[in-house]
C-alpha cells in the first residue's frame, strides 16, 4: 500500500513546500550577463553612422535571455528604442517599467489589437492602407495622433507595402490626420550571406530599392522620421545600411552573423547554459547508452548524467555531436539526448562529481562553445538555438 507523506500528519517546514524555495541552480539554468549586453551595445553603437539610433531587438523573450533584463542593459548601453514581435511582448515590457519607444515588428490587423497597442504606448508596424485607416480612426476617436512605423517590402516578401505601389499610397497616408509616421522601414532577407557586398546581391538590391523609394517620397535620413533597414548583418556590412536607425538582435547578444566581416569586434556572449551532474556511473565495454542503444562503449566508460534534455531546448539532433566544458576540459556527449537528461563520457576524470556544474554554452577557462557551433551541427541558425530554450530553464542574472 502506498503511504502518502501528507496523510501522515507531518508539518513540513515551508522550505520544503514552496516552488520558490528550489535553488535556481538546482538542475539546469541560463546565466545572463547584463554587462556583456551593455558593452556589446556600446561597441556596436560606436560603429554607427553619426546620429544613427540603436533599436535593441528583444523579441522572443530577448532571444531567450529574458527580455526585461536585456532591455534594461541594452538601454544602459545606449539603445534608444526596443523592438518586439508581439503585442503581449510589448505589454510585458511596458508593465515592467520600460519607458523607451517600443515597436511591434509583427503585424496587428484588428481594431481591438491596434487599440490595445495604442493604449500601451506601443507602435505598430503598418503594411497596408487598411491598417492605416484603422489606426487613423482609433486616433480620431481618442483625439490624438496614433504613432506608427510604415513598412515597405523591398525583397523579403513578408510584411510591408509593395514597393511599386507605395509612392502613390504614401500620398494618401499623408492625408490621414490622426496618425503620426514615426518611422519607415524595410527588412533585409539575406544580409548574412557571403555575397552581400556584391553589387548584384539581394542585399544591395534591397538597399537600392529602399533608397530610391525614400527619394521618391522625399524623405531622407536627416528627417525626424526614423528610417531603418539593417539587422545585425546589415549594420556590420557598411554604414550605407545605417540610415538613422538600426534594429539589432544577434550581435547585441554577442554573436557575429558574418564570418568575414567584423572580425575586429570583440562581442561578448551574454548567455551561459549550465547544468548540474545528477548521477555518475561506470559501465563496461560493449554497452549501449541511452534510447536505442546506438552509442556502444568501446571501453570501460565513466558516464556523467546531466539534468538537461530536449524538453529544455537542447535539439535532439545534436545527440553525439556536442561537447561540454568542465574546469577547462571538454567532454563528449554520448548517446541520444533524452527529454530531460543526457549522458557525457567523463572517462579518466576524477574532477567531475555528482553536483558538479558543467557548461553547455559559454566559456570556461580558454574553452568556449557557442550557439553558432550548435547551429552548424544541427543544421540550423543560431537564432533558432537561442529561441528554443524553454521556461523550464530559470534565467539567472550573474553580474
Ligand atoms: C524585422 C526585424 N528586424 C531586425 C531583426 C534583428 O535581426 P538580427 O538578430 O539579425 O540582428 C529581426 C530579427 O529577426 C527582425 O525580424
């Protein structure tokens, strides 16, 4: 018969009962270095064209780092605006006390959502006359000018007014009395590709299209309206992409999306993924490890079981392809990554014990592992690696 502890009438102390009493570093966690974000922003800003503003892109919970924390340090580093993807992300930042202008980079298309947007002092991205009209009507109702950014599609084929119709549509938009055009922008589709400086590359063609359009509607970068095109890669290509604002994500978090450009930068990763060793076992030669037993030991092997798995956001297709760091030493991960745990071969090491902390992403001594390394191994991009980390991993600030 099962005995339930509660039914035995024991009065456990509060420390045993509440979730908040669990040590944040009890299992696996993400450490975020606010200072690294701040210095990255400062460094990137020093490369900007004069009077060019820095919008910190903090969507997807600040690329998995914690949007509130990232915003705080990005602002300390000189970011003057913030970019989020959704209404909810924007509202969360406002309710956490962020005062800077916030642009919603995703699309809002209903009167209800656009009204909530206005009431939270957030700026929507507008891609059509229809959306403009809704904003104008809302502005009229509240007797104010609804601040927004217009987006034009120069080659991404995602959001934005079609370039070839925009000049004509802009005349109409200017006649709306209850909107305030705070920005005009576009988004680069391929800035991180190796040929982006080639005059015929998509990136250069998009820039030319954008410049032509701005000329046609008679808006230049000295205007009050924020003109922005560049993401991290675009910003690093050259100053022609800067206009009077850039929208920066990946490089602010410490990773250069370009392989050949920006080598003189010393960006510092702000995210460290760490995990505790939950168990250690020694197994014989010829024994299978993890689901499917696909990895078979070729010698007597000492395994450390780490408390992290694909349910935390470590891609399962990295099984057997990554290493972890402990005390300036690299150890290979072996066998399939499971939902909540993974195994590491620590044969020959007496340093790793149950309860030791190992680093999956970040650095320790002179060893470092980056989301860019993981992305290459799992055939994806570092952006996806960063955004995959789940809420199960506490974010712990470590400055
Ligand atoms: C519209 C827009 N601008 C800027 C960014 C920032 O891009 P990056 O992380 O490459 O700097 C993104 C990110 O996906 C985006 O969607």
